[in-house]
């Protein structure tokens, strides 16, 4: 990435904010060298690492990485055989301790089943050195002081030093108290040149004897080591020398122990720096309420509810910013201070952050691209030193940009073509956008020129956008509206501020018709957008209610069928018991009859086949309960008896139809509009025929100029048969409304619906002609119909 874009979009401020979340010198060094990558695999890896850091921040409050110093210079000195001091060894020991703690932390995570993308692999490279770590911990404290227990000799020396210091203090305390106090400037014991002394008035310098080590600035006080403590001070000094020698020996020994592990310790330091950097990215992301973006390989950028990261996240207006996919260029219009420039900067800065592995202040499921370069011409770059005007400065920058862009570049133009004659500036702006489009770069530009509004409407791969302005409050809302060009609000604002109506009318008459038509078109688009937005929210509410109702009905149906099946089962069991009892009784009767026949009780006798037939009839009583005697069901069934000519409601299509003829036992041929379909009886319900509308009502509908019928019918997403039926009804309604022409939106898709629409139009007696819509009105996805 070019360095200028980093300055223009203030990427350094992001890095400065990120520094506040680092704990180590190496982590800070990682932040300082952080820059966007243009490699997809690398960006994906960085984003996964940051997501791991964010997960650990949520689950564990972050990684256990304390404040660490850069120990690379220490290790370099060890390579050349130098001895490290206590502080340097302590810093190395802290790295070793942190390595052990981090390794244990991630081992515990793995045992609890926490899944991570990258950090387990990174931590596996850490090398723990427990023996060396223990050796340093026993000899050096965290401040770099060699501890008493580092060696027996050092402990003995320091014990002797404490005893000597105690003797010296006792001796001097006896001198500064009592009658000798009159010879002193102050009754205290102090030190000069590492030796204990007392402050003596200059005129009594010979009273205590000994050595003068210092004097006050006025010369009135001398700091004297009395003769009586010289020997004691000499002994203490000797012990101090021995202590220094023993410390040097211990440090040299520890340095020799550390030296063979220089590479391992350096690797640990680098890895801990990376972990610190990852944790800092996660913490910064949390502070700006960031989420992980998806990464598009084809630069289809969709930042949903995006906020500029350097603004107050509670005050910033969130906007949906999109570029790529169907639109390679976005032209933003709108009033000054409306937020156009901040929108450009938000897009560019979020891309730089995302390509650097940072999470973004956007909604979930947002998507970033991978651009090889990002260029921007933003703000007033007038150069006094170069004697360039604002326009010349911008043109110089734009020329440089055009020489360097390719089909993977993102270009941001602020007030493109401004600073010169409006007509020439607009022409230059259009030519520059065409040049960028020809190269294939992605471009977002802001402008005031009305010509660019038409450019955004007519050019393929280009879309208009604007910053919303509230005329009622005379203030911008800072909301980005994709698909709607901005319009001048000068007349409305002037009217609200009290400018006379005749002055405003005169001004309206002075502007050309084309500009007025453009403003009217924009106003109409804004009204349609607001209506569509309201309808969308209503539809969403209806869908939500429908889903809830569907869930309730599904539950109710399941309960109904479950209960019905249970009742039927009980009824069958009861009926079978009754029949079994009847069979037993009948068998007994038949047995008795046969006995009577054999004993000759009946003269004519009873034939055997008659007995068998009677028994079979009795056995046939054992069947499932049909509930034929249920009067309620009989009545409902009689009401549901269908006959030719009946009007029915077909549940699966939600359409009324006429019964034409019965196809078989369970199906009827039904006339649905212009279609005849075979429908199951169970899918139909008898309905009362609709009353014929009165003629005077029809006439009123025909003559009404305020018909509620739209001039456009949208059939996308409809079933084929349902769409054609709806088309037939719509054409009749449009004819009644007196429309000379209408638009049928059928979409592109497989072409089947378009073909069906054309066939239906061809046969309709009131259609004069029909043709494919212009490209800017839908192309072959819509058909314009002209009536006779």
C-alpha cells in the first residue's frame, strides 16, 4: 500500500490507539510495523488469529502476557561473550516465566475443549526451559537484584555488612547525641562517597579528627568521617568490594548458563510479542464494538451498519456501504457537511484495517475485499510552495492515481472535478470515471454536479447514492441512501427560512426544464423509497405474525391428529370387544341350533351351508368403526357434496374456481381463471358465488382518475399458473383504470415465465402490442404492454 493513503485515511491514528492495548516492547514493535496485506491467505490467517484473541478475551479476559522488555540486545551481547547485569537477566527470566505460564494457559484451554483457529499452532512453537527458569528465579529478583540466597558466600558477606553498618551507626549516633551536638550543624548521620559521615560546623573541624569528604555550598558545614569510625568504614568498604566480586561471579555464571539457549529464548520472545499483538487487536476491536468480516475473493464489499472507527461509537451514524458485485462505481451526491467525505474515509479505512487483520465496527455477516492498492483524492490539498491552485493540486493527484491503478484497485474521489467551471468540471469528472471504469478499478466518488446523477443512472455497473437531508429540521441525517441520487434542497430550505413565494417561483422558472425534471425524478425516487421502506417493515411484521400463526397451527394440527388417532384407537378397541362378545353369543346359538338339528327337533332340518353363511355374516361384523350413524358427520358430508357448476375455494392456490366435471373418485376438473386444473376434493371448499358488480360502479371505476391499481405488476417469485392467473386479473383491472400502457415485471430466470406472459399477451384481445423494457427499466426482465 502507498504511504500517502495511510496519511489521508489516518491509519496511523488506528495504530496509535492499538498501542494502548499492548503489554510488551515486541507487541508495540508489531503494531509499529503493521500494514495491510494484499494476499488473501495472509489476511484470512490474520483475521482468524484476531478472532481467536477475541474469543479468549470473552472467555478468559485475555492471555496472561505481562509487560515484557525487548531482550534481543541482551542476547546479542551474550553471543559475543559479554556478561549481563542483574536487570538484563531478570528480563530474560521474565520471558521464560511468561513462556511457561502461557503454555500452561493454552494446555488448560485445550483440556476444556475450547476450539481455536490458529493460536494452538502458534503456542506449540514456544520452548519452555524449566531448569534455566528455576536457576534465574532463585538468584535474581524481578528488579534485577541478586538475592542473598544466590550463593552461601554472598549470604555471609551481606550478613557481615549488616553487622558493620549497625556498629558504625551506633558509634556515630553516640557522637551526635549529648554534649557533642553543639559542634554539629545537624544531629544526623549521612553518607558521602559510600562512607558514613556527620555534619560538623567548619570551626570545629578538628574536634572529631578523621577525614573531610564534602562541605556545604556555603562552606559553613563539613561532612567528616570521625577518626573513631574510619576503621569500621574501611571494613565495610572491604565487604562491599567482596560483595561486588561475588555478584559479578554469580552474574557471569548465570550468563554462561543462558548463552546456549539464546536462539530458543529469542524465538519465545518473538512468539510472545505476536501473542501480545493479537491480544491487542482483540482488545481494540472490543473497544469499538467490532466484528470479524467475511473476506470476498472478488472484491464484493458489503459493510452493513458501518461506523468510522475514529468517531464516538455511540454518536456515529451507522450506514450500509456497498461496492463491487453488480456495481463497480458508486456516485454519492448530497449537501455539504452531510457526511459524504466521512463515508469515503470509512470505506477506505475499514478496508485498510481489515487487510491488516483488524476486526471492523460493522454488523455481523459484513464482507470486505482484498485490494492491491487504495488511492484517494480527498480534501483541499492546495500547495503554496508549488504555487498550485486547489483544482491543479487535485488534478496532479488524479493524474498520478490514473497512472497507477489496475483492476484490483479501490479509488476514492472527493468532489471530483470541483474547483473549476461547473460545465467543464462535470465533463472532466465523467471522463475520469469512464477512464477508471475502463481499467476496471472500483471507485466511489462524491460530487455536486447534476450531470453525474444522470451518469450514475445510465452507466452500466454504476449506481447513485446520496446523503439524506431533513428539510423539516434543515439538517443532514448522515444516512447513506444507495440507489437514490441527492437533490438540491435550496428552494425548500429558502421557503422554510421565510423567502417570499414569488422569489422562489421566479427562481424555479429560471432553471432549465431538464434540471427541474431531474429534481422531480429524485423527489419521486425518495418518496418511493420511503414508501417501500414502510411497506417492507409492514411486510416483515406480517411475515413474523404469519410464522407465529403457522407454528401455532402446526402444533394444533399435530395435537388434533394425535388426539383423533388415540380416540379412534379406543373406539376400534371398544367396537371389537362388542363384536367379539356378539360372535361368542352367535357361536353359542349356532351350536345350539346344530344340536337341535342332530336330535331332530326341527322337522325340515337346517342345511349346513345356511349355518356357515350365517356364521360368516356374524364374523363380518368385526371391522373398523366407520361412525356411519354420526348425524353431525352425515350433515357435514351432505353440505360438502360437490356438483358441476359449484363455486369453490382452492386452499393450496388461494383462488376461487368453478367445478367443470368430475375426473375420478377424488378429483375434479376446476376452472381457475384462464386455467383448468385437476384438484383433489379435500383441497376444495364450497363458497357462495360472488355478486355481480353493479354497472354504475364499473362506470365509476372506469372514470376514476385516482385508481389504486399500480402501473406495474411484479410476478417474480410467483408460481407459473398463479402468475398467469394474476396477470389476467391485472390486465382487466388496468383496462378499467384507463391506463394506456403498463409494465409486467417477470424477471430473467429460466425464461419460462417470460414466455408464458408473452403467450398470454398475444392472445389477449385488448392488447395492441408489447415489447421488452429498455435496459435502464429492467431489460429482458420486464415487458411493456400497450392497450388498444
